[in-house]
C-alpha cells in the first residue's frame, strides 16, 4: 500500500472518530472532550495534507521535504490547487493548525460561557466552541472528499 493511501485511510478513521466526539462533546459539555476533538481534527487534517503531498509526489508534480513547514508551503502553493481547495478552506486549515498549536503550548485553559478559552504565553486568547469544532470537522471532511475524488477519479 502506498504512503498516500495509508494517510487517506487514517484520515477517514479519524473523521469517524471526530463525528462521535463532537456528539459526545455536545451532550457532556466536557472541556477535555472538546480539546481531544480539536487534537483529532488536527491529526486528520495532517493525514489529509500528507496524503495529497505524497500522491502529488508519486505523480512527480512536487518534491516532498522532511521539513513540515516547507511541506505546508508546498501544499498551499501547489497541491491545494490540484485538489481544488478554496481560499476559505486554506484559511480554516491554518486556523485549525494554529489553534491546535496554541492548545499544545498553552499554560492555561478554562471554560466560560460554553466556550473553551486558551491563553497563550504571549497573552493571546483563542476561543473554541462546539460550533467552531463542527466547522473544523466539516472542512476537514470536505477536504478528505476532494482527495477521494482526485485519487479515485
């Protein structure tokens, strides 16, 4: 099995898990569950990006680097166009990655008015709601579907 196929399958599995986590988060109002959902969305998104990059590499459209930051730039400039990823979806991808990074580096997180507030070291505030997580999951699922169309088509 090719590397892009493994990443595609992993992303599909993560999407199923995310859908269940979102339902549980809505019912339980558990901060930890919502943060786990964010982490899973980030993982699914990274699998999607990796799948696209490696499929394009296989078709000799791009060169893949060991540097994830460089790979993200290659994805934005070249691969995203091959898969018809919109500017809005690119903006949401960056927001997901930045929010997940803020969460990982955050010294403090708390719940206020059914939103998770993440405070970063540089005193920046990031808010996460179930609606935002649902939007993130929906965008990630749309990207996965675009990959499926290109790979299968």
